[in-house]
């Protein structure tokens, strides 16, 4: 009788041991996507923001949702968290959301600058970019003094994870947006300065 009980439990133990990491990854991704899509991050949810870039196109869609939800925000902490993730993930939906918010006259100037930051990371994720790097004032000739990036380069940080494909002309779209914003004198100076970085 004891032998029968032992034999009966062996397959269950083996099944538990053989459970692939992909099952845990899928579970964690579902939770991370839910947290990020909800916006308004709680400090206890930091794990989700640092994990969501590993979740493929679902993670990119969650980040796109978070960025669009923040289009009217003045919260630099939240916008920094959302757009900083672009250093670690390349995703078509996230790129499109950044392009949309950056070009939206009804979005806050802060959100537009941070959206431009996300676009710049799409082009080169190796350089650290801060809000201050992008919004330097213009000189007496009206030229932007924005640094566009810090002096910190992480060339060995590895490639970003991939979500949905980028548009084939994504660089041209970035340039066109930059040209349109820079020449629009009705746009806030900080946004125009940041947009100039799209032309470099």
C-alpha cells in the first residue's frame, strides 16, 4: 500500500520539477503588463517596471498605454520611469505612442519632451538621456543649446529586447517630426529644443 502511494506521487513531483521557466515568465509578464498599463506606479510595483521590457510585444503595448495615459501629466518621475524603459526595449507600439505624444499640441510640454527622449533611445539606447539634457535654453541666435545626451555611454550594456517590429521608416518619421516641431514657433521652447535632438 505504501509503495502504491509513493509511486502515485512520483509523477506529480517530476511534473513540478520539470515546469519550465517560461511558465513563470508568462505569469510575471501578465502581472507586469497589468501594473504598467494601469499607470500611477506604486513604489511596491517597481519590479513590474523593471521587468516589463522582457515581455515582448505585450510589454511594448503596456508601455505605449502608460505613455499615452501620461500625455497631460507634469509628473517628471512617472514620465521618466515610462520613457526610461525605452533604453531596454525596442517596440513598434511604444515607438508609435512616443511619436504620437511628442507631436501632440494638446499634450503637456513635459510629456512631449519625455516622449522625444523615448524616440531618441530608439535610435541609440547606449547613451543616458535626462530631461535636463533636452531642454537647455536657446542662445541669442535662437539656436538650441541642448546637449541631447549625457556624457555617460554604456556601450557594453547589451541590445534592447525586441517587441513588435518598428516601422521600416522609423528614422525618417523621427526626423520629420523634429523638423515640424523645431519650425513651429507656437510650440514651447523646451519641446523645440528637445525636438532639435531628433535632427542630429
